C-alpha cells in the first residue's frame, strides 16, 4: 500500500511566522506595557518639573547632569544646611538644637519614631497576649471584659482615639503648679517626670562586674538545665541563674562604691528639671497605639489558640497539668507558630501608624519632614527619603520575621 | 472548657447559683479574678457613667448636629442629600427582602434603636423626613419579600437590584457634583470617601493580584513593586503626596502630537479618593492573592483541557472561588478603609473627625473635646461594628469554611 503524501501546509512568510510565535507575542505585549508605563511616568515627571519651575523650585535639585559617566550627580546639599527649627524632644540622648543641620533633624525624627514604635510593640504584645488569653478564660466576667475591650477599641479609628487621649485625657492633667507628686515621680499637664539613675564614678568597674555576672549566670543555667535533663531531678536552672546574677551584680555594686545616683525630678518654674521626662504627646501616642494595636494582637492570639486541636488541651489536662501549665508548655508553643506572620503585620502597622503622631505634634519622622518641606520647599527629595525610610523599615521587619518564622516552622519530612 | 474535676456536695444545683459557681467562682484564683474584675468594672462604669450623664455638656453635640452630619452643605441643596438617603433606604429594603429574611425580632429592635435617634433629631422637618425614609425601607422590604415568596423570576429581580445599586452610585455622584466639594463634610463626606474607596479599590485590587500572579515578568514585577511600596508606607504619607503632587502632575496642560494628554483639574476630595483607592487596592490585592492560591491548580488545568480561554477561566472558575474564600478578610479591609477616611484630616477636608475638632474650636464650645470626640467615636463604632456583624452573617450565609 502506498503511503499517500501528507498534504503540505503552505509555508508561512517570515513576518507571519514571527507574528504567530507565542513567545514573540508575549514579548511584544510586555514591551508595549513597559513603554506605556514609562511614557506615563515621563509625562507625570515632566509635568511636575514644569509646574515646580513655574514657582521657581527645582523638582529634583539633588540630581544634576554631569559630563562624565554616569551623567548624573546626586547631591543632597540642602540636608547640610542649618535647620533653624527646634524639636521639642529627642530620643536616646541625641542632642539637637536649631543650629544643627536638616540631616540631624531627620535623624531625630527617625529616633523618635523608633522609640515610640519599640516601646509600643512591647506593650501592645503584652496587652494583646493578656487580652487574647482572657477572652478564652472560663471565667465569664473576665472573658466578657476582654471582649468588650477588643470590640470597643477595634472599631474606632486610631486617629479618633489618639486625639481623644491627647485632648480629653492627657491635656486634662493638672497644671504644673498643682502637679501630683508620688513616689518621686511628678505628673502634670507638661507630662510625667520619673526619677532616673545616673552613672557616677565607678560605673565602668561595675559594668565589668555586670558582664561577669551575666556570663556566670549563663554558665549556671546551662549547667543546671543539663543536669535537669540528664537526671530528671528538678534543678531550677532559671532561679539559680537569676540568683547568681543578682548576687554577683549586687556584690559588684557595693564593691564599686554604689556608682548610681538617683536623679529626682523637680518642678522648676513651668517645666521639669532632671529625671526621665515623658512628654504628653509621647504618652498620648503611646497609649493610643498600644490600646489600638493590642486589640488586633488579642484577636490574633485568640484565633491561634482556637486553632490548636482541642485534643491537645484535653490530653494535657489528662496528664495532670493545671491550666497555666497547659498554656505554658502545650498551647502557647504551638500557637506561636501560627501567631508569627499576622503578628509581624501588626508590628509593621504599629510602626506605620506612629506617623499619626503628626496630629498631636509629636516630633516623629513625618512631622519633622513636613516642617523641613515647609522651610526648604524641597518636597520631592524629602518625600523620596521618607518613602525609602519607611520601605527599608518594612522590609527589614519582614526579613527578621521571616527568619524567625523559618526557625519556628515544623520541619517537613 | 475547664475540666472541673471536683464538684463537692456543696455545689449548688439550681440555676443562677450553679452558673455563678461554675463560671465565676470555680476556684480560688477564679474568685479573686472575679472580685477584681467586678471592682474594676464598678470603677470604670461609675467614672464613665458620671461623665456621660452628669458632668458632660451634650449641648455641643445637639447644637452642631448639622456640622457633624453634613458639614457645610448649603441649605438650598439639602434636597439632594435627602434624595440620596431615600434612594439608599429603598434599595436597602429591596436588597434585604430579595436576599434574606429578617427574623421577626428585628422589627422591635429596629423600633427601639430608632427611639434615641429621634430623640436626638428633635422635631421638625428632619424628623419627618427620617421617618419617611424608615417607612420607605420597611415598605420596600415587604414588597421585595412578597415578590421573593410569590413572584416569578427571582433571579431577574436580584439582577435588577444589583444594577440599581450601581446606578444609584452614579446618581449619587451626579447629584452631589453640583455642590462644591469643599462644602461636603461630616458623616456625608466620610461615607462618600469610604464608598468610593471600597467600590474603586476592589476591581483594581483584583487586577493587581492577577497581575502579580501573571506569567509575564514585566507585569509581575510592576505589580509586585506597586503592592510592596503601597503596603510599606503609611496612609498619611500617601495622602500627603497626593495632596501635594497630584495637582502638579496632572494639571499642566500638555498635549502630545496635538492630542491633550493631561490638564485635569482635581479638587481636594478627588485627590483624597484617588489616594485612598490606590492605597487600598494594594491591600485588596494581597488578600485576593491569598484567595487565588487556594484554588486548586487542577481546576485551571481541567479548564484549559476543555479549551476555555484565560478570561473565561478567570471569570467562571478561579475568581468566584478565590473571592468567596477571602470575603472575611476583604470585609475587614473595607472596614479599615472606612476607619482610615479619618486621616484625610491632613488634607484639610472636614470629614467626621475634623468636624468634631472644628466644633470645639468655636467660641462657645471650647472645652468640650471629650463630648464631641465621644460622639464621633460612637458614630464610627456603630458603623464599623454593624459592618463586622454583617460580614459574619454573610460568612454564614455563604457557608464560608464549611465547603
């Protein structure tokens, strides 16, 4: 039997071959998309430059054409200029005055934001943990109180809460002439002043003792923990370590000649002198952030505890653990894995929400940037700097939490 | 959940005493907690109650009702707002009637809830008009219920209702555009910003999510960068940038090749809407992305084997499942968007929260921040809480998590 020749397809012309090639189609589509986006950005940027030029401002004063490669020079000279505005409070002992540069003002903003964010994260986590566990308490009253707390503060906008705490609570404190004195602390409408401990002579010597105490405590802990694992007899590693640390630190304190002086705050005229001062703005921002974020963390904690199979609780009870031990040894370790991703989200949210401090004039990053923009008119570079700062923080936090997350993951077989 | 091992002969047997024993006093620690909680509650309730009922001066809220609810909307144009209110009540009644059945308990509860509302409104025209809209809502619900039970083509009616919602949105915008947007304020502005933000960010968010999952690298990179940037930055900054830069970028009269390219005049409210939409779209995209990952890949492969094109696969198979799976998270995001409208304060817009501050800046009402802010907080709370309750009911109706 003869094989009939298969009908030959007409050969496509060169262009038609290209046109019908899927990969070529995809490439063309993406090229068109990219061109469109680039064209759009070009239009927007040139508009921006033209409009700013009309009011005598350069849109991108920090970029210049230069003769040699890479044809642009970036210089942020305005950041080196004298700032000329004061900032009410700084963090971590950073000194700033109106004679410092804009760059310093920016750093102060970043530090202020970090201070409120870090303290806020710690407090909000504690509050959220307590509230989340309380919502699951068998005590009806406690669980109802926690529910009311979560439902109330979750549904009111953060800004409303912030302004409420600031104007209706913090600013209603007694004026400084009638400040409340308690346990060495002073509270008034100017904020809270707490006694601080200042280092005097011999602090260096004592820090050596502290380091030794820390090393010794770790050594004791390791020793005891291993012994406990090996022999099964209770050896109280944490208590022993803590005791070792306290003894060596206290001994060193006395031997170094008590190198700490208590700095009691005083009221001088219309402000405080000495001690650690907490401004009303900081207090309001902190309280609002902690209370608001605490509700979300409480929901996350509650959700993750509920996600643990009930059998674990029952088995733990059958083995004889009391409720607190059940939480500590069985439930929470497993819940931690589930809590981590949404918890990092909440930490990020708290840090970003700290930018609301601009509404109560707490000098955080956004507030400082606004003042700088007002004074220098360099809106574009400062906004870009702002975006980069926040993005870096978000990425860093995500990275750290991803690392922690991968450590906590159940190893897949 | 607590395994209560020891029930001695002293355990009360009957009703309330037994409940109290089990839930409040089951152990020493529990009893201490209960006593402490009661003390805390008593203290808080006393302080709050004393403030609300005795020392607060609610005159500030009474007198400034208008500012809180509609800002500086001109009197002559108030009829537009009423038309919108009636339209929404009617549509809401029809929607409820066509889709669900209210338990008979809902009516007395509604009646009871309206009592403080009418007390607040006082008398006069406003009360009459409000009563009218409630009546319209009830009538619409009854009519829709009757149709749903007895009439034909329920699905046609439902489709008409959906289209009507979209139309009403357009009608609202048209009606309101006649009034200068700088005069919009109070709860009216908050609701407009929230609704526009929600309605606009949803399709954009879905598109972004699909783009992020796309096989085209250019599109994928663009969408990923956009989403990550928007999620990494606080909303205040996006609003600030929109306020500052959008007019500079878009208002120049520029034409290329003889065709006008930009030259759009944006007023402040429009800039706020754009900023809110762009910001929320990124969050919606992340949520929808999670939903897309839930759809089993086998479904897409089977659809491709059947010869369905990408658009059909997405529209008929992937998106319905993906979106249904993430409804709780989506509603949560919309509630957040509603709360975030308070941030447009930074652009100088007088939405609800700004109205509260303006009220207390007036000569007669200077020290009354607490009352005014509490009132505003109450309004926000009522709306957000209803939304979250409605979402829970929606989850139940759709059987989320059960299939």
